[in-house]
């Protein structure tokens, strides 16, 4: 049987490792938030003109950034999911207990965490599929994106993925600010309202972008 001193030392080591992993989860999450917002802005340049989007894609292609950023983001994406999965209940009994607690407490942040965990499952599968399709069909062009959207099933795919991503990212942004002390309790409500508005705006931009691809001539 281990001595109390060894047990205490082991507990301290476990807490220290958990703290490091939490920091890594926060940093990887912040990196993905920045990437997703930037990605949406770049892709939505097609609303201005397909030529603008093609010029941006050409820049990433000739500089080789697409071959670094693409796989790099995919690695960060998987790392973030693995780190976050430490706290996601996968067992039915745990999920039921978490759901019951959320209903009993009526706590907004608990419900937000449940939404974030749920959207994470969808994003893991659909996001990986999206990245695989795009990265295995380089170079990126407005015509290729339009052809994919006009294919039918992909339009539905992105209409599901878009709100999942923006909800997950928006809630993640809010929870990072809360968890790491960037927000005071008195300012949470106002910040969360602004974050909700930002999420709605970004989803709107994404929908308009999809419509632009849908009606973009590709011949």
C-alpha cells in the first residue's frame, strides 16, 4: 500500500498534468476559433466575386501555405478533440446523469456545454469529411466549390455543418473567456448576448456564401 506522501505527490502530479492539458485544450481551441472565422471570411469573398476567391486561393497555393495550413489545422483539430474528449461523457449512464443535472440546475453554462459537446460529435465526422474532400482535390477554386454545392447532397451537408461549427465556435469563445477569467460575472450576460449576435451574423454570411455557390455559373 503506498504511503500518504507518495499518494499526495501522485495527486499533485495528476493535477499538474490536468492543468497542462487544460491549457493545451484552450490554446488549440483558440487557434481553431481564429482559423474558422478567418476561413469563413476568405471563402465568403466569393460573394464579392469568384475572381477574388480564386486570387486568395492562388496566393495560398503558390506560397505553399495550403500544404502547411491544411494538414496543420487537421492535426490541431484532432488534438483538440482528444483533449476535450477527456470530459465528454460517452457512456449512456453518464450522459443521462449529465442531462438530468442540467434540467435540475437550470444553469445556462451547463446547457451551453451540452450543446458544445453535442456539436463536437457532429463536427468530428462532418468536419473531417470536408477537410478530406478539399485537401485531396487541390487547388481550391470557386468553380470546384460551386460544382460541389450544386451536386445536391453537399448543399444539405454544409447547411448542417455551418450552424454546428458556428455554435461550437461561438460557445467555445464564450467559455474560454469565462473559464480563464477574462470575463467578470457581471459582464457575462452582455458578452454572451454579443457573442450570440456574432454567431447569427456569421451563420448568415455562411448561408449567403452557399447561395452564391449554388447559383454560380460553372461552365
